[in-house]
C-alpha cells in the first residue's frame, strides 16, 4: 500500500467528525483548565452524532509547485465503524470503512482490505474511532496536543509521536466552532513540506443513512 492511501485513511480518522473553519483569525493558547472543557464538549457532541452527511473541499499545496490542487466530494458517517469518503471532482475516488473491511476504489483500480490483516490499518481504525468518540484529542500514545482559542472557535494542534505517523504527517491542525463542537476544517502538514487543507460544509446530522451507502461487495 502506498503513502497516498495511508494518508487518506489517516485523514478520514482525524477529519471526519471534528469541526473547524475559523479562517485566518488570531488564536491564543487556552487558559489553565480549558483543555479538559474542550475535550468534554467535543466528546459530548460526538456521542450525540449518530450520523453525518456533508460536502468537502480539499486544497492540496505541493512544495514543488506554486499552483494549488483543488478537489471536492461528499462524506457520509454512521455509528459505528461506518464511513464513506467520496471524491467527485476532478477525479473519482471512494474510500469506505464498513466495520472490519476497507474499500479503496478509483476509476482503474479496486482494493478490499481486511483491517485485522494489517497492523497499520488496525492503528488507523483505532485512531478513527477514538476521534469519533472524542478520545482522540487525549490520545497521548499517538499525539501531543496544544489548544488555542479564537473568535467563536477552538484550534487543536496535534504533533505525531508514533514513528509510523511521523513518516506521513509532521503536524495536524483542527479548528472547531463553538456552536456545535464539530469539525469544519483540517490542515495537515507533511515532512516534505506539502500540505492539505479540507473544509466541511452543508453538514446534516442524524438524518439516517441506509446500509447500501457503506456496502462493500
């Protein structure tokens, strides 16, 4: 499995269910005791979120190019262990997590993976699920976290401590709004200087999603 697929999987683990989108405003370190409040409110919002459907816009910044790469798509999530991340333009790519199986499908390729057959994917799913229930921000085994407050938003900066993750990301930045404590945007920086920024929009919560959305044939 190549690094592109691994990066996508880790992205789903961290970006699917956290709120962001605070723009270029200034952020300051939180006061003593605020970290616990932030984690608790995000965990509560995650527990109440049975399902999520939203659009996403992804901007890719390559260190060797001045031009940015833009793609858009649709995300679907349902408790428990159900996730569909679908790129629609300028290319089509689908990632589905259905309990113990993962599907990665492009226009010319299709791969189905048993999560239990790979230690890496077990780690990915563990991070994914801990992010969903809010425990991911306190996961000191995988990340060190710093918390910041802005105007109507929180920002959490995660620095990987596990060797496997450090090879892929040097920093992950999550911005949360203070209205519903769910993610609006995620920025990921890579060791080679590349960066990915994802914004979530048109979010719909707890509308119910059919099993067919997450089917892996």
